[in-house]
């Protein structure tokens, strides 16, 4: 049962990570959000900056997936 809960957690986690990637492309791919504001300069994060933050947040999911699959392979 714990194995099933762990796999379900991984699935939900990967859905969130994929949703964040899609959101980065939608909100930062050449839209006004990726351009600097004329008064404050905020947010001015081009697409490559958003993808960098996405990868920083996706690294734990990659590690968790590797660990779970490694444990599953050893059984």
C-alpha cells in the first residue's frame, strides 16, 4: 500500500512540474509578463529565466523519481 501511495505522489508531483513548465511557456513566452515594466522594471524574466527556475524546482522530483525507481528495481 505504501508503494501505491508513493507512486501516486510521484504522479501528482510530475503533473505539477509539467503544469509549471506549460505555465512558463504560456506566461513568459514573448508575452507582456516577460517584458520589463516601464516604471519599475519588474518582472522582466524572459523565458529562459522562467525555465531556469522551473528546472530548479523540478530537481527534487527528478531525485525522488530516481530513488523510487531504484527501490522498485531492487525488489
